C-alpha cells in the first residue's frame, strides 16, 4: 500500500482529533443512488472486510476516501438526444428550441443513470498529527482538495491549506543542479524538467541523465530554470519534486524495504500495518527535509 505520489497540506498541530473515530462513521461512503452521478465517503483502509475507518500508528493516521461514480459517456447521451431531436423535427416540421433540447437531455440522463455501470475508487491519505500535515496519494491538486474536504465534512472544521514555500521552489531546485549543496540526506536523481523563465517558453525534459553535466549547464546558462527534479533521500526513497510542491513517482528503495523482508508476519493485515508504519516514518523524514529546505510555512 505504499503511496506513489504526495499532495501535501498543512494544518495546525493544535487541532483535536480525539473524536475522529466517533465522527468518521457519519461520513462513511454510501452507495451511489440510482439518480446520482457520484458518492464519496470514508471506507476501511484495510479493505471492505474490515470495520475500522482509520488506522493509527503513533502520530500517523491512515484514512481512505472511497468513491462510486456512475459511468455515463457523453457520446451515448448525445447520440440518443440527436435521434430524439430528429424524430421531433420530422414529426413537427421544426427544430426544437434550446429549452426543449435541455429538457430532453435531462430526461435522458435520468432514464439512463439507473442502468449505468458504477466505478469504484479509493484515495489514501496520511495525517501526521505531530508535524501537522496531510499527504494524499495523488498528484492531482483537485483530488487532494476533495480528500481534505471529506475530512472537513467528518470533523466539522479542518483548516488545512496547500503547502506554501517562503522561497521560490524553482530557484531552490535550480540551485541544487547548479552545484549548491543539497540538504543532508538528499542526492540528485537522473531526471529533471527545465523551463524558460517566461511563461510559454521552451520546456526541456531529461530522463536517465547525469544532471550535473555540461548539457544541463548550457540550459541553465541560457536562462532555463528547473521546474521538476528527481531526488533520493538516504537511499531509502526516490521521488520527483515539482515547483508546485507535489511529490511524484514516489518509490521506496531497498534501503527501506529491506526492513520489511527481515520481519515475519502471519497475515495480510499485519503486512499492511507494517508497510504503513514504514511508509509513514519515511514520509515524515522526507517532509522534515523539505520543510527546512523550502522554508515551508506553518499553519499554526
């Protein structure tokens, strides 16, 4: 269950989560209604056969937002609508007006929705109560905000905000490639994206590339800045950090995973519990490094 991406939000460490387990059932996922397009709510992190809607290890809480979406392709609706409009035009000798078209489309959607397939989904989130951050397993800001909204709905109030750096992330990332010292524990990976300083300018994407090379240096001399950069933390975690402060391509390396292989567990639940404990510890260390390097603003 290792996360693959991190979209991060900060919240005050003074928040009280003592009632979380009592409040979550009221915000649990309900089956999508026959005339609804979607439904969202909390589901058990360990899977549908479990009951608990959260799992905690120390100051780390694992939450999962589930979803059910009815799949109703627009092409299907539009095709049926065109046929109905053609029938009306042939029968009445005139083209239906805008209000008629709108009403017919709404009628079609209501007719088709109960028969539409339902697509399930889940998005995991890690709450670090000690450091006051939420890490959502997504690279989509919208998806991350939706998960935060569900937590807010459950708690009644949850003043979580997207990360804010007091220094421009581009300048920090560019400096690291240009030769400025990296924070302790961080080293360069083999991937980056460079952009012209002006919006709409050239974009250069490099993969499997030595980043402190003459080729990259020429792009920097031409005024390009780093917008995404691959990094490695203590040979435990590799990732790509973007100027939007999202962490992508998160991967737990042998230095971290070896700890799992050296322990014995009897069932899947114990395995997931061990993975969450390991992952939350590594994400906490990563956040601490980024917080200091990028001067991330606190929410308190």
